[in-house]
């Protein structure tokens, strides 16, 4: 800029000297007029270039850079270089912003950018879903007015964001949300959000599972401890001793069944290998299941088998399917009153599918319980289940086996009439 004014000053000085020389050479008014003409020419030259610059800046395009003479050519070139540099910076900034937004949209967490006043400057799609934002409409609004939760307001104010905050029952989404503030720049902040509803449910399930297992083991262990003290401290005759040992044996068997079912369920949940597609005859498996049912019943029920004529080969893991069939049958035996009927059947249904089913004349199940029957340790009648020797894991095992074999578990029941549990095989698993 200093060079520019030096050039202007030298030009003015040159024109002035030229006018004085012309006046000295020509003399009188003629020399002065000649000097004024030169001065006017120089002013018109400058105004002309200023006009070119004004028109260029009004409709600024780099490919329309005007040409100039002398200092003006230098000035136009300097403006061109500055504009070119600015354009490159803008392009890089747009690319960086696009990359940032692409990265935030790809993240499983929601991202909200906040200014120094906690006003929203950007929110990813995931964050909009988590917090209930409305895109550009909520830009510039305070996050406190949009994420209305007392705990969040306190968390934002204390400025100790080393740990995330878990918000239960967020009004906007009715779910459990984990949020954390991350400072950046001068005083800007990022709000990271994550829907942890499923994680919290799994954690609750884990706690319930541990509590249920502890409860299931506590009763037989208490019984065993009591009888051990009795056998140790009291003189018992042979009949009393035999009765105590029989009760202890029953409780030990109950714990063994629980442990066996827990191990089976753990194996099913952790085994992600594809199930065998080998076909085998199902009739021997069904006959073994029928025999186990009669043995468990001890002639207290009428047990029959119904089969439609036709091919009877199924594919899958024979041991797992035997476990699923056995659990359905044992449940029917346990919950059907004495002299009741239990029917085991194989039936061809629509679209080339077939079903193994077990029907009983037990007390039936109320509709509100049906959707929860396959949950671990869920019991409709907890006292009756424990008395009958159930572990509360049988249908959970059946559900996992059905899922691994692409089978459908169907449950139908009416109070006072009985229940029917069916494992429906797709056409790809029967022939």
C-alpha cells in the first residue's frame, strides 16, 4: 500500500513539474493551460480505472479480471490474488465442514455443536432423533430449552463433564439417553448423545438374572443345610433318616436341573455357528420324547400321540431339537392336573410347513402372560412351578433353539381349557 501512494505521489509530482516546465517554456496562460490539460488527462485516466474496478467488484468474477496500466495493473493483480486465495480457503472450509458433517452423521452417537451461550449451531440427524430437534428450525435456540430435564440443566451448569450423564424418561423420546459435554475451541462445546435404552434393559436383565439364580438356589440350599444340621445334631431312626435323605436328594436334583438348564441356555446364547442342515428321521426322536413324558407322568395322565401320514424327516441339531421337544412335553406334564390329557402331535400345515405340537388340559394361561412366557425365570404361578420341579428356563431354552433353527414358536391358551405349544418347521427343514 505504501508503494501505491509513492507511485501516485511521484505521478502527481511529475505532472506538476511538467506543467511548470511547459509554462516556463511556452510562457503565459498557454503553458498553464497545457499543464491543466495534462492534469485532467491524468485524472480521467484514474477515474476510468476506478470505474473499471467498481464494475468488476459489483459483479465479481475471477475470470473477468480487468486489465490496467501501470499501478492499476499491479492493483488489479493484487486483488485477483487475494480473491483467489480467499476462494481456495472457502473451498477448503466447505470441504472440511462437509467432511465433519459426514463424520458426525456416520457416528452411532448424536452430535450437537453449542456456542458460548449454549445455543445450537449444528445438530446431526441422530442427535435430532435423540433430543427431538426440528432441524434448522431449532438452530440458534438454547439447548436447555429443548432438552428439558432438571439433571441436564444442573450437569450443564457445574462444568464438570468428565463423566457422562444418564437421563431416564426423556420426555421427547421416552427413552434412556446418555449425554456428555466435550469442550473445544475457545469456549465452544460438543454435546454427544447416545440412546442407551437397550443397554440399560440388558443391565436390568443381568441384575434380575443374578437375583433369580440366587433366589432359586437359596431355597434348596437352605433345605439341605437344615437337614444336614438335623442329621448331625439329632438322633433319627431309619425312617426319619431315609425321609431326610430323600428330601435332600430331591433338592440336590432340583439344583442340578437348574445348573443344567443354565449351562444349556448359556451355550445356546453364545453359540453363533450355523445349525446343521443334516436331515434325520424325526419319529425316533418323537418316540423318545413320548417315553420321557410317560415316565415323568408316572401314569397320572392320559398321554397320546397323533401323526398325519407322510414323510417325517427334519434337519437341524438333533440334540437341541430333542431338548426343545422335551421341554414342551415336560411343561405339559408338570402343569396338567392328575387324570388330565396330554396330546403330542405332528401336523402338516400350509405352504409346505409342519408343526410338532403339545396340547394339554391344564389350567390354561391368561392372555397378559403369553408374551412373557419365554423370559428367563418368568412364571405364571411361581409357587406351583417350584413345587412341580420347574426351573423357569424351559421355554427360554425352547425359544433360543427355535430361533437357531428358523422355527416359529406358537403359543395358544385359554383359561380353564388348557394350552397348546407348537414348533412350526419351515419347508426348508422338512422333507
